[in-house]
């Protein structure tokens, strides 16, 4: 067997656990990993896995080779570091040595969870991602946009929005590269900076409809969330995170996607056109 054939066979024999497999990023990771020939084991409550119930972890992790970790709610949540620490150590104890953690670029609150992974004994890789482009086409922000307005506490700061398919492709490349990215923290961004106002304008152009962007103070946004019934602890976390991230610290691009994949990241214009064609912002 040639070296390339052996590598391919090893890849096809890999089993990877994908947490958050029904979410925006995790679903793409599952698809990309499967397309690359990996055996994907989706970890979700529907399949018996629960982040809040450690007794459910071993059955999902046992006999797997690697795992993609995405902490629910937010990687900066107070419980995230403890959860990542416990799950990573159980994974390592069961022989799952290669772990990839999805983290948030520029989010100080995420650093304890990242450190928990590093100290677990795993062959770890942290993927710090910019703001998902798909956060504007899937999830709670879409409803307002369907009605012609995005209200958000981003001011006029710029962000290198990243297509989550690029995150999935990078995670898959990391998982299939042996230990090539072990012990690395990768920062992933899109190819250019856009303000939220400019991003919404591109979506308007793609849909042929008028969508406006209305910036609001972070605290006022938190009060609005509370009024919609979001639990107080979640509101406080989101306010804290937004106040951190929307100060301009992320207003630069990186070469992370090109370094791993050898190509440029997908452009926001292409994302907007594809999502519009799929009906993302139709009522």
C-alpha cells in the first residue's frame, strides 16, 4: 500500500464525534467530515447525548478517534470551562485523543474554556471563528429581517464575517491531518471587513427588498431580549459578550482559512446571493 493510500484508508477508518450537529456550524462539520470519508457520530439529545448529563457522554465517545466540541449557548458561558474540561478529560480517558474546539474570536469570556481543553491531555486544536455570516440567515435575527429591519448592538464596527462552510472545511482538514495542527489556535475570518450596515445592504441587494439596519445600545438590546422572555442570566451573558466583541477588536482579517485549505475564504456577497436564492429572508 502506498503512503497516500494508507493515509486515505486511515481517514476512512476514523470515527469523529460531532457535538452540536444540528446547529449552524455543527451540521456543516458533520456534512464536510462525512464527505471526506470520516464516520460521523452525531452527539445530540435526540441521540442520547446531553452536555448537562455526564452519564450520557461515555456511550457517545467510546471507540471514537476524534471529537469536534461546540459548547451550547455560548463558549463564554460561565459553565463552559467546567463542561469542556470534564468532557475533554473523559474523552482522553476513553482514548479519544484528537479534539477540536470551536471558540469565538476576540471573546475574552471564552479563554477559560480554551485553557480547559489545553490542559486536558488531548491532542487539541482551538478554532476561533469570526462572526458567522449564517447568523444573519438562520436563527433569531432572521425574523426582524424578514420584516425589513435588523436591530442589533454592533454600532458601525466592522467584522470579517465568515461562512460556516469554511469553518467546517477547516475542522475537517484539521481532523484528517494527523497531528499537523495539534497544539495550535487557528483564527478564521472571511476575506474582507463589513459593517453590519454594509452586510445588511448586501443582503438587501441580494433579495431585491429593503432591509434596514438599526444600531442600538447594548444594554437597551439586553432589555429588549428580557422583554421577549430570554432568561436573565442569558441576557447578562449576551450583553457582556456583545460589549466585549463590538469594540473594534476584531476589525481585521486573518489568513487562517488560506493557511489550512490553500484557498481564500468564501465572500459575503456569494453567501448573501446563495441564501437569498434559498429563501432565507422570505416571510
